[in-house]
C-alpha cells in the first residue's frame, strides 16, 4: 500500500506543530524552572523499572508543564519508557499533548506498539480534532496501523470519518476492510447482503466501496450518527 511519503510529510509537519504548540501553549508562568526541568528529566529513566509507577505519578503531579520533558522521553531508546511517557500524557489529560502524540503515531521508524498507543491516546484526548491524523495514518504502509485507524475511528463522530472508512473498504488487507465495514455498520446501521469482507477479493472490495460511496453521496447531507452499536459482527 502506498502513501509512505505522505505519512512522512505528515510526521515532519506534526512534529514541528507539536513542538510549537506545546512550547507556545505553556506560558512562561506555567513553564518549569531550569531546576524543576532537571528534576523532571531525572525521572525519565525511572519510567522503566521498579519505580515506574512512582515516576508516572510524579509527572502527573507536575501536570501539563511536564509535557516538554515527556516529549524528550519519547526519544528514549527504551520501549517501556516511551510507552509509559504516552500513558502519562493520557493521565495528565491535556490536549497540548496531541500534536506530539500524532507525530509519534506517524513516525514509520517507531515500533507499531508505540505508534498504536500514541494514536489511541491522541484520539481519546481530543476526538473532535482527530480526523487529520486518522486520514494520514490510513495511508500508512503498515497494516497494523491501518487497523488501528479503523479501531480508533469508532470514537470520532465526524462525517469525514465515514468518507475515510469507505476508502478503507477497498484496502489491500481484508482485515482492514472488514474492520472498516464493521465500524461503518456501527455508525450507520446499513447492512448489505453478500458483502463478506473476510472472504473477499480485492476486486470485490473495490466494487463494494463504490456501492458504499454511492449510498453515502445520496445520504451524507441528511445523515445523523446513530446511537452507539456494538462494533462486533453486524450479522445476526
């Protein structure tokens, strides 16, 4: 699946935006002093090991001012430290972390587990503004990440997500396409006979995506998101 260049461009842009927003949003009055920053940075290695829960608690106690330090933790070679830095951002619950998390999710050099967690936390923190990141990740060459996009789309009630999921019905991966179909069903309640994405060919998925696109073009303006449904099998 193509789009790697697009994702890399998104990563670079998101990284720059993330740093600007994070550093700009935190005013001088809220920023850590030089001494406080050093103490916070000393917590980074402790995010992996027996004291990791204590270190997470210390970062949470510091609050949003700790985000620039946690952004540094995301560059640490320890996978555990990077995962815990993301978890800490979620516990701090400040939307200023979202651009940083989006840049991690878009980074093809990062391992899938870290990228998935970054995307998941970014969507949870700010679902109303998650669509651009989901759109970028939908073009990712990693099937794991495209599956993550489908999963996280469940939490974003934006008509643009319907557009995105319809394009993913024609994905090279049957699992991605089937996940997109299930999420579309959970949003719309629309059932179509003989559309079995699990057993489908690429050609069938392309045709079924066109069918959904025609339906969506006719219904988009009047569409209202249905009450939440199970994301399980749409078939009885």
